[in-house]
């Protein structure tokens, strides 16, 4: 049985990597272990184990430069991996939503969006329904057979919520249509307040005054 990284621990490690990079430092094993321990109290042995598992399933990339290893978020799909995949990627069919047979190079934002649109549930779709929908497609091929498929889907959904592409209400996900739905209540509230606090620019005040009757 293939052992997979714990998605929660992978998320913590990715957070640590981003924090270290914001400090203009190299995300080495030692710095990652220290950051995760400081934020979540996870011991070094567990962090290193989960880091290695996350690298193995493609959730995190290892980059080696002059003998020193550092780690990074895979980021957008299409980024070349730090090491060749163990299995040859499957060839997607023409018109497939899968841009690659390798889980690390799939455009998960596009995949999840297509699934939600296909399910067409006005109340949103649960992650389990999204997974079942994707597995039922004929063009999935061997991609869904990967033991890391479910984990990568879960991480991708969480990132899509964080970057505003999806909205999450309880266990259900919906597509975010910009500010119209995702930020609607806050925007409307701000607009209502803004109407009573409009400040005219100098040239606008001049135009208004010139139109007033003597």
C-alpha cells in the first residue's frame, strides 16, 4: 500500500515555505522544520517524513542547487518538475480536460470548474460529487487511478477558494464570478456607504457650480 502525505501537514509545509520565502530566505529542510514547529508544534521527524511524501506525490517540488536542496510550491501547471516522473504520463484524448496525464501538470482550476459546471447544482457541489464526476468521465484514462488523485483534488479546491476562484459554503463549492457573488454583500455595503460620502474633484465641483442657476 502506497503511503501518502497527510494533506493538512502538506498545507502546513507549503505555508512555511511561503513564509520563509517572504523573509528572503531559502526554504531548506531545517528552516521548514523550524517554521512548522513554531506555528503548529509538529516535531522535526514528522515534518521531514511528510515533506518527503509530499515531494514524492508532487505536492511540493524539491530543487537542488550546488548540492543544497530547497523546496517550493509547484505553482501554476506546466512548470517543469525537479525530477522525472516515475511512471510515463498517459496520453489524454483530443478535447480532454486533462492537459497532461501527470498529476503535477494538470490545470486543476480548469478541471474543478468543468466538474462544477457539469454537475450544475445551484446549491454547489461537494468535493465527493466533484471527484465522482471526474472519475466517471471517459477521457480521464489512468489519471484517476493514481493514489494521489484525491489528495491533489482536495488541495487544488482549497487553493481555488483561497485565490477567489471558488466559493465554499459548508462542504459545497461554487464557481466565483468575480465580485458579483463572492464579494457581493461587502461590495454592496461599501457602495451604499460610499454614496453618502462622495467627494467631488476640483474640476467636477466647477462643472456643478457652473450649471447652477444664478
